[in-house]
C-alpha cells in the first residue's frame, strides 16, 4: 500500500496574481481543466479580490463558475473578506480560502485589517456559509507569513499557533500554513508543523511554500517528516508576493510532484502531462520568469511513479 | 557550542569545467583567495586533466602552485589518473581528489577505464604519494554517479559501497560521494550516506550534489541528518557534467551556506563577501547561466549566522 500525498495547484490564482498579461477566462479554465486531467484534482481557480486591486481577477465569478463544474475538480477560490467569500460561495466552488497574516504589520499592509479584525471577518464568513451552503462549501483558514515577515521580521511561533487555534474554534475546515515571503527553513518547518498538526487533530493541514531562497523543496521534506501530506504548488513556479521583492515564487508543481513520487508518495500526477500544459502556459504569458528544474533537465532515466515502483 | 559544517568551493574546478570563457590564471587565483577571505577554506582550485581534453585547465600547475600558497587555504586539485596526481602533488596542493564512477558505463565514457582499472590507478597514486609526500598530501577518493547514471540508469547501492570499501582499503584519506547527474533524492541520500559513514569510520566523508532536478538542498538536509558535515558547492551554482544534458550545475555555495547557517550549523562563511565575489565572477564569465536564489532574493531580515544566533 503506497501512501498518498496531495498537491493543490495554485497557479491560476497565486501564479497569475503578479504577471503582466491578463489571461482570458477561457485560458484560465483550460489551465484548470488540464490540471485535473493531469491527475491534480485540487485547483485554486481564482481570487475574489476587488478587481481594482488585482485586475487579473475581474473575471473571477465566470472562471469559478465554469471551473467548479469541471468533472473531478475540487475547486477552491481565495477570498480576503466576507464580500469575496459571498461571491465565491455563489460561484459554486467547493472550498473558500480565507487569508490573513500571522504578522500584524503584513496583515495591515495586505488586507488593511488588524489580525483581530480578520478573525472577526472569518467568523462572519462561517455564519454566512452555514446559512447558505452548509455541508457543501469548505472553509480553509490560511495563515500567511507563518515563518517570518519582510516587514516585521521574525513572527513568533506562538502567534501562528494562536491564530490556528482561533481559526479552528471559529469553524475552519482546513488550515493552510504559508511561507508567503520565503523565510522558512527546514528546522523551523518541522517544529511549527508538528505543533500545528497536533492542534488540527483530524482537520487537514496544507503547507504553502515559496522557493524564494531555494529552500522550498527542503521545506517540503521537513513538512512530510512532521506529517503534512498536502502542499500548494504552482505550475512552472509562477507567483510571488507584492511584499516580497525579488521573490522567485511558489514551489514548482512539476518538481514537487517529482520529489514526492521519488520519496515513495503517490500523488496521482502525470508529470509529462503537466510539462505539456506548462509549455502552453509559458506561451500564454510572454515575458514572465518561470522556475523549476524538471522542465529543463527532464525526469531521471530511473524515474518511476511511486504507485508503479511499489508493485 | 555550535556544531560546525564545512563547504568546499569547487567553482574554480567543477564550475569552470564547461564554461565558454577561458579564465586567466590570475582571476582563478583571485577567486580562490577571495573564497578563503570569505571564510571558506577548502577550495578545489583546478583539475589536472589533459589540456587537450579540457583547455580551461592548461594553466593547472601555475594556478595550483600559487593558490596552494594562499594563507589559510586547504587547496585540493582533481586528478583523473596517476600522471595528473603526480603533477598535482608536485604543485603543492594539500589534497588530491581522484575520481571514478560507480557506474561502469559512465567510468568508461568519462575516464576510459573500467572501475577495476580505476582502482588500480588509485593504488598507484597512493604508492606515489607515500613515496614523495607522505603525511603532507591527502588523497580523496571520489565516487561519481553514486545515485544513478544517465547512461546506465540505476546504480546499485552495493556497487557504491564496494568501491568505498576498496578506496579505504587502498588508502583513501577521505571519501567524496557525488550525484554527478542530479538523480539523487532525499530518501536515497539518507540510506546510502548512513551506510557510507559507517564504513568510513573516522575518515571524513563529503557529499557532492548537483541541483539538476531541484532536489540539491533537500538532499543536503538528508545528508546532514545521516551525519554528513562536508559539502562540495560552487559559487553561483556553476558547473555541470558533459554526460548530464540540461544539468543546472552544482549546488550553490551562497544558498547552501544560508541553509546550513539557518539550521544552526556554523560554516564560518561570510555570505555578503561571497555575493560580492559572485558579482565579479559573473562579470568574468559573460553568457553563462548562474543559479542560486540568495543572490537575487537576498538574506531574510531575520537571518543571523549560527555562531551569533547561539550566543
């Protein structure tokens, strides 16, 4: 019996957040559809932020509505506030990802709220969800800057743990622990994630790592050792954070799938299909910087997916 | 008390092996000198291969002679055969690194010898060293393609362990276990390196990883967990292998130093000084591809060297 690990593709959301090209809705939807066809069922399909803030997501409602209906998809959408969550739930996605930062300064800069105000907003989202979509839409509580902040510097682990506890008490169905600015190191990941997992009990926990300083995949290995089995990744390593200058983006979907399969975890991902999709996404986004190594170096001659290797 | 970990800079050798520019000897020597000034004392300064094979190293004797005399340096040089080792020892370096591959096919392609013939050549080098430089020059036995081979595919762990044992029996003072083509994964690293360390006893063991498929630093973490404390790295991630097409080169010195320090290991390395040197090396090698993340993203605001953080 091969153990499973899961990737959630955040390219159509986190990856597109800072690119120069406004991608047409049909391409975003094609990206989601082909991600699922490549065996990656969890896709963060869009963000319900104000179009005045991120024009890329002016088509959020349309993209979410069509993508949420793709066969086999578990579509999620990001929402920074109640209004965004209302729109996300109305669009038909299976999960809404609410984001706040563990760093007060980052939260103020990013969503213009104190952390207390963000948790109050999340409580309003839970009330709304329970009223209109109970049992149908999951709510994920994401904690950005969980491993440090470009504005505030160090973020006390106690702050992250307290926000996690409050998220769960309010009603989060899942926690997402994010290294928004790429400050995490493997020792820190192992320590924090062990504690988060024991707080979370049977509620799923996802790690969201950026590869800003080259430690992204080393952090994945440490999170795996702590017991984490779900990771946010972005095709071609697209994505960054407006408050993390020089950031090289999310960990790369293809490379992370390769790592997990090499370590014996079945991800269900067809890496060759992802690489084909990647070539198209690259052609859609001229002038962007793409990351990842498998795309240029290829899989090793010795590579076998974990499910086959175990037979 | 902070535990130490050591980097050996292989940029002036492995890094230069495939670049298009023939770097003048004085620049190579400057690179070595400034590496030591940045706190990195072990430097592989050149390769004593035939100039007809790698013209870059036609100046090996001069570079080795001057670099070996740099205050505080522990200079090593690569030698693929007895003749190279004789020249290396005559140049005054402190250590000679002999290379053979665990893969028979790779060894035949790389040095045109069977593995048995390579071990016989190493034995001749030991005899020569004992005759002319006993107690003054250390001999390192490097095992290339220890984690897989682009020609042969999988490399049995038993082959690597057998070569390690034979190296030690013949008289190697140190073992270098190399992932020449970037096939290693963290699980494989932990398994092989634990066994290598128990074979090696008190003789030092160095890991030489390439970041070809993005797992370089994750492999460093696994090797650390197995007990390895010495790593070959290359400034700006320069370097590759003629038999590993698309390879993105050695793990990056700056990023690896950042990783080790973040994990609490004192490397003695001044990362800012390395980044300054890197800018010059980049300007010396126009048209080359450089790797690494710290150079573009910078150190985290929260970064403190391990030796300071422990106070």
